[in-house]
C-alpha cells in the first residue's frame, strides 16, 4: 500500500492532548502509562468532510479523520489506538511515525445499529513501514465519503494481508499487489472479512509456534498439514479483496479536489 496524499483543503493540524483521550476512554493506569511512555504527540492532521473535500457524507461515514502520531516505539500497543478510536466518534485513519518511517493503521468502524452514539470497531490492519519521504498517491475516486473510506480500508487490508502471507510463506508468484488492485468492499463486508482474516492470521502464528517447539515427527506432519490449510485459507480471503465489487469508480474525488484549487 502506498501512502495517500491527503488534500491540502482538508488540513486541520490540531494537537490532541493525551489527557482528553484518558477522560473519554476511561483509561486504566496501565493504558495511561503506555500513552505517556510510547506516544510523543497526537496531531489531528486532516478532516475529510463535505466542506473540505466536496464529497457528500452518509450516516455511516459523516467524516473521516486522519491522525498523525509520533511514537517512541515501533510496536505501539493496539489498545492505545483503540482508546483513541473510542474517544473520537468518527472513522479514523492513523499515520504512525517513528524514526523517519511511517505506516498507516486503521480498523473498520461504523455506528452501532442499536445505539447510534456508539461505534463498532473491528480489527486493525497495518501497512508496512515506509520512509517518510515516500511518494504519496492521490486518493481514490469516490462518489461519497463512505465509498472513499471503503477504498482506503480495502487497500490497507490488502497490504496487511500481503504482509501476513509473506511472513507465513504463503505468497504466490505473480500475485496482484495491494497497490494495483481496484475496487472496494462495502464497510460491513470489509469488517467481517477483516475479522476472519485476523482469526486466520492468529491460527497461522499459533501453528508456527507449535511447529517450532515440536520434535515428534508424526505430530510435525499433522501440524504442517493444518498450517498449510490455514495459509491457503488466508490466501483465499486475500483473493476476495482482489475481486472486490468495484464500487466508487464513477464520480470523482480527483474532480472534487481539482475544484478546490
């Protein structure tokens, strides 16, 4: 996944005090310590909204907020991101910066059908670390903010799946890369697919750990078969993303962005 070029008209640039996150998230002492020790600064960098990007809102996605976080460690705990997601009632895209590198992280997020004031937050997907001066790519074409959000998440989940498959030794020669695949899944489907992929990822990691500890030949043969099956399932899930339905190709974010200039 390449880094997205967020439109200058959407620049916000407001620092978020960490104590505000504590208050909204009802953070434990352990979580507060992680914020203090691991997070240097949180900046509300961009606000993608109808008035800033000339795209209509939807009930599912009224705005998209892009937060840039300077972190003191590369392996920032997920509960730090989840606390911020719970505190800010909009879909969030995180850009984490650490020692001259940047990565994108986000979880599918949508209003709870039973209580519109609460949000359902899915599993997190992360891109690989990239140099901060990596060339950014224009945002995908979209008819509204919900379709734009789906496109961004779909690209991120593809990149996350590519990283997991590479670590699991399950990549295929000539496989389509995250940056070239087109289309987006509807938000609910993307969230369900992401949850299944994360469960499959955990199963691959668990079996790999078991394999490393096991010396008995017949058990290793059995676990290897299960590991191969889990890798194949993960590859199948990734292909679902490659054959996404192509929503959002008509209309245009780029046209809307041009209108701002």
